[in-house]
């Protein structure tokens, strides 16, 4: 179907300018949540290390007070590795070295539109490419230090290589994606339904098994487990109805391509043109929602982003059969564009608001005179990660300090004062006084001052403890 070149060019231009506008708007934002961890990894790679530093590993060999939640790191012998694979920080560190956060934004901006171009080359259909461009909240990640855009690019590159039947490289990309994001196992299962498979399935399986053996061997040598770290650290899964409801809401709000896919699938049922691949895609969507270990963070349906290209590919046949007129198809693309522009603008405002909180909180934490800062909330420990570069000691309490020998740990490391940062009501509070076991001199930490953290947007309390005699 031939569409108006002016209309198509206009919609591409709108998407390009909208993302470019958000690019400049978010340049001053400060990393938060696991974005801070990615930035920390980038800095470590530039220092020549793939491991996360911890000066207290000899006195805390089990990492009981390491400043990150357990799910974000893995200990192998004496090496601390992030559960986010090192491929992203290795490949993107040169851009971070050249341009800092802006350098990362720029390369992700290029990768995103390169992915849209590769997707267009698969079906040579501009409407499908526009649906991919505007069909989800993925574009907001072009402005954040995170691997989502990189993963999106690799997925589209995989689809393009399968289209070209470059089987060995496609097998390698498939395994890379599953290793970095376990939910991509559903993508691998969908590939035979959307691409010519009769002549390549034997080659694909042989190469996949070969690369799988290499990955398993390397992973066991490096991390003492054959499982990807993301899967290994989330092995204790518990079903939670609140997560299911939350992800379902985010799916409807932020992936309008899914809603469109659902509507057209229902129409195809009444027309007796329904295909098995549509049912399987819908089933996989439900399975991801039901099996997600958490919400994915950032208020976006990240675990479902892997299915967005398949929602778009599903339209290649039934979109034009449902909307026989090209004007209706372009109207649909225009409505999708308008809705997505609103969503992107709203989410960008939310990101800037969170970043402002991060920036204010980090600045206030930096004013705390004590060298040691203790948290019992991982959100705050993420906020404070940049302070490690200023030789601050950051610790995270994972359980009640009366039961985990926290005071003995402080004493063994000759720490005589610390600031406890909390957002009441606290899951774990530090008792006053905090007694030191098996002690002969100055055997307790006592509260000396308590105040709210200035300039923060939340009522964060800072309690200062000093080691004194009873």
C-alpha cells in the first residue's frame, strides 16, 4: 500500500523532534534508582575494573552491609559483580568518557532510530515502523543511563538478521538477549512464528546449542553458576497479585500497540481470520505479567518491552485487512502518535521530578559531616552511590541491627561515629544506645543529634551516633 509521503515524513519528523526535545530537556537530570548503578559500572570500567568496589570486604565477607540490595550484586570469591551484565558498560564507557551522560544519551538516540530503520527494512512498511516508533514508552530510555535502548536495538537487529537469514549471528544475538534479560526466552519462542523457519531451524539450533555451551562454561568460570545472574538472583519468586495488576495497568497505558493488537485480534476472530501466532503472543504477554518477580521499576512495563516489535509485526497482515482504506490507516497512526507524545511528555516530567528529588537529597547527604552514612532503605543508598567517590562509607542494613552484629562491624573497622538516614516509619531502627559486644572501652554508640535532612522533598531523618563510654 502506498501512503502519502508527506504524512509519513511528517510523523517521522514529529517523533524525531519529540525525542530530540526530551533529549535536551533531560540533559541536567541526575541518575537515580538502578540508573545510578549503571553509571557506577561505567565509571568502574573506565578505571579498568569490571567489579564493584567495597573497602570492607575483609571484615564483611558476606557483604551483609554492602550498600546495594542483594538482588543487584553477586559475590564470587572476593569479587563483587553487578547482576546487570557488563556488556553495556564495556561498550558504552567510551561514550561516557567522551561526553559523560550526554554522550550516552547521544549514542542511544542514534541506536533507537537505527533500530527503527532496520525494522523498516524487514517489511518495507512505513506504517509498521511508525507503530513501533510511537507504540510504547521505550523512547524515554534514550535519555537515561540504562541498557533498555541497547537491548531494544539488539532485538531489532536479531529480527533483521533472521529476515536476512544470517543464522549464526542471529543465534548469538538470541542467546545474548536471553542472558541479559531472561524474559527474552519468550522472544526466542516467537521467532519461528514470524519468520521463515523451514530452511534454517536446524542451523539455528546447532549454533544456539554451540553458543549456549560457551556461555554456560564462561558463566560458571566467572560466577560459579551456570545460570544468568539476573535469573540466579531472582530465583526466589513469589506470586503477587498487586504486581500483576500494576503491570497490566502499565501495559495498557504505556504500550498502546498492545491495545491495538488486541482490538485487531478480536476483529480477526469475528472475520474468521484469527492466527495461532496472535494467540501465542497474547499468551506470552499474560505469562510475563504473571511471572514477573517485581514491577521492573521506573514506572514503565520494562519486562514487556521485548514483545513490542511482535505486536507491530502482527499488524502486517491484519491491519490492512481490517482498515481497507489508507486514510483510516494513517488516521490510526496519527492518533497513536498524539497519544504517545502525551505519554512521553508526562513520563519525562515524572523523571525530572524524581531526578530533582535525587539531586536535592544527594546534595543534602553530601553536607553530612560524618564520613560513614548508614541506610535502612535501598532507595536512599542508590541515591548516595556518587558519594563513594568522595571517600564516604555507605552501609545498608538488611535486618535488625541488634541481631546482625552491626556495632561489632563498626568497632572492627574503627568507625567512631556515623549518621543514620531513614524515612519513618523505618523497617529497622538503630537502638539507643547501640551496644558493642565483647568490648573493653567505649562500648556503645549513643545518639547525639537528630534532625530532618534539609532541602529534601520527603521528611527524611538524620540521626547521628557517637561512640562513647556508658
